C-alpha cells in the first residue's frame, strides 16, 4: 500500500518516459489516481475475502466450541494431554510418556 501511494508521489518521466510525473514533480492528479486504485483494491480484497470466509465457515465451522476451549485444544483436536512438562500420548490402548525439555 505504501509503495502504491509513494509511486503517486515520486513517479517521474525520467525513469518511465511513457508514464506520469508524481505529486513531487508537479502532478498531484496521479497521486489521487493511485489513491483511488488503492481504495478499490482494498475494498475488493476485503469483500471477497469476507465472503470466502463466510462460505467456509458455513461448510466447516472455523471456530471451536466453548467446551473444546475449556478442555484445551491439544486434548480436543490432537488427543494429547500435558501434565507438568510431560506429554501423555495414547496410541491405541497404551499410554506413553514423552518428557518435554524446556
């Protein structure tokens, strides 16, 4: 975003003879063209991203339930439990310890 706006400020025909001069070189209308483009791109990106997020959230809820938050995401999502620096893993019917070094 900053680069897009500063292009409108510092653009010069010395670098690109087919382009426009920026505000710094006496053409403030090019800055406002860049600003308008920035507003359009940001609005479009936000709107489309929001719609995609809502569609995804409708199909598969993105946020976990409050109950899962209470018991912890390690336990609810990965079936893992932590006890004072020890990871208890239950593959099948066995519980094995994995000591976590901190």
